[in-house]
């Protein structure tokens, strides 16, 4: 019985080793940078990214037009589009703060019409995403 357990554990270890070394793990990169609309920084809202494989990301745009996506993204090409800022949470019974100004042409609010793309490469990527 002891030899059967030893062989079983050996096969299990070999199986896990082979599975862990396969091509299943995808390469990733980190993305940060600036978002511009007609060469001026976009000062509010959110940046949305989606790839043909379905990988996606969403991050807020800072007042100076910069952004940073904290989670790694699959390496590849992404379509970029914008969305309006979301209201900040506030305590019940208090007035919600005013939303930041967001004047963006409608064509930049959908992935099918934005025309903006970004390529994520392995490692850190600092890019300017231009909406024109």
C-alpha cells in the first residue's frame, strides 16, 4: 500500500509540474499615461478599455488628464472610449457634490465609434491616448 501512495504522489507532482509550465499563463503589462481630446487634457470622467479577446479595464481620469490602471492587463491591442464621471458617495441626508464638467462628443463614448486605440506591451507602459 505504501508503494501505491508513493507512486500516486509522484504522478500528481509530475502532472502539476507539466500543467504549471504550459502556455496557459498570458503575458501582462501595466498601463498609465494621459488622455487628451483634441490635444487638450480630458479633465474628468473615466477611461474604458476593451480588447477583442474581451479583456477590459476602467479607471478614473484625474483633473490633469492622467490615469493609472492598477491591475495588470493582458498584452495586446485595446479600443479606448470615455464615459462620464460617476457621482461620489455621500452620507444619507446630505447633498451630493456637483459632478465635474464633462463635455465630450458622443462618438468618443462608445468603443465602436471612438477611433482611439492603445497597445499594451509586457512591463510598464506610459502612453498618451488621443481622442481626435
